[in-house]
C-alpha cells in the first residue's frame, strides 16, 4: 500500500491524511512510509491483551469480592473498553491488519459490536471529521452545536456536574443518542444488519444459557454506561475543546501528556497524541510516540502545538483557568525532555 507525503493531496482525505494545506510540518516520503507500516502481530497482541485483562478483572473481582474492588473493576473494565474502541479507531483507518476485509471484520465483530457501535458507520463519520475538521461541515461539531455542555470555558460546578452524571450512568442515554445519530448517517446493507443482530442474538443466547446475565450486566453493561461515558467526554474535551490559540499548529486540536495512571484509566493506546493523528492518520497507534518525538524536534511544531500536561490540566483549561505554576513547570520540563529524546532519536 502506497502512502502520499503530506504535501500531496489525497483522494482518500481523512483515511491517510488531512487536507495537505492544513499541515504546517512535513515528513519525508520515506519517514511517513516507515511510520505508516502496519504490523498485524502487534495489533493482534494488543487486542488479545485487552480482552484478557477484562476476563482477569472479572475473575479476580468475583474471587475476592468486595464493594470497593467492584468499583475499581468498573473503572478498569471501562478503561479497557475504551482501549478496545481506540483499537477499533485504528481499524477504521485500516491500521490493524493489511488485509482490508479481515481488518474490517475484526474491527466490527471483536471491537465495535460488543460496544453497540459499528466500525462501518463510525468510519463514515470519522473521515468527514478529518476532512472538515473544525468547520461547519465537521459532523462532530454539528452534533454538539447549541449544547451548553460543549461550550467552554465552563464553571467548575457545571463541569463537575456533567462528569458526575457521566460516571454515575445518568448521561448514558446521551451516549445511546450519539450512537444512533452516527448510525442514522449511513445506509447499511441487509446482509450486514443480519450479521450484526445475529451476533447480538447469539451472544445473549450464550450468556443466558451460561446463567451469566447478572455478571454481564455488572461487568460489561455498567462499566460501558458509566466510566466509559466519562472517559469519552474527557477525551473529546481534550481533543478539540477549550482551546483558544489562533496561532497554534492546528486550530482547536490538542495533544495531552498524561500521567501513568491517566494512561491506564483515561488515555490508552497513545490516544493522547491527537494533533499527530490528525497530521498523519496513516500512522498506527504504536508509532505515535515516535512520530511525536520527530515533530517535537521541529521548532515550528514545538513552539506552536497546543500540548497540555495531564488531563487534569485539560480540565483546568476547560474552566478557563490558566494552568498553575506547578503545571506550567511540569509542562515545560516535559517538553524539554521530549525535545531531548527527539533530538537523540532523529
């Protein structure tokens, strides 16, 4: 599969690159080709590991039952559900497997359908988001237009109330409404619908036959409609909201440097490198740190990209607070460290 450099307009805009004129930094064709190489073994190992972690968490929680352990299990499983959806996102960009048909079926059956979404419908929406980023035609912005919870800066009580409703499941209907709106934008072949709902019928039948309906609710449904909803909210804010820097490398787009615990519970699979993803969507998730290091070695990126230290820093920006001196110092130190790594790598 051949990839164009960022200077060449792509007929598949949104699949392998955003509109070229929007990208202020360049990679050589050789660099982009190398970074864009798909390694199916790595992708499959990550998929297997995430499902394995979910199974292990359920076993341990049942084996050593305690209410606080269950709360931890809900948060951890919700974070692994998020990781699986991030992997689905890579599949949407054809970054999981080299065989496109197999890539699509893995993206659907193993990653998307268990979360009540489809990779096919998400792809149509997501490519439009890449192509029309932050314009009136951006489908993500169109859905949020006029909704006060997506207007920033917000007051601390309002943001806290929204996140509380997410974490407790009160905003679960909003997630279902979002999934329905994405689905409504795509006409699906009958065969696809039969396969999808046949999957649901078979899965529920097996779960019921095994007498595991209660466990399914406790360990899959509840995490998906509580912690996962909150994660998706924070991630969406971090990626395209509460940014007011007209001179930034990419308007209204942010990369976040998470703490190790945020990587586990909020931002798995390098999903925090969002500017990098919009610049070069052909780069799979496991090469994004390397791409970030290369871009940070370029002064035009390093000096203008909106990089926030920690997701707590994102929430600070969301309520109109200038990051504290400690956060600014940590951010400066992180950027200097990244620059040193970049210079050693490139």
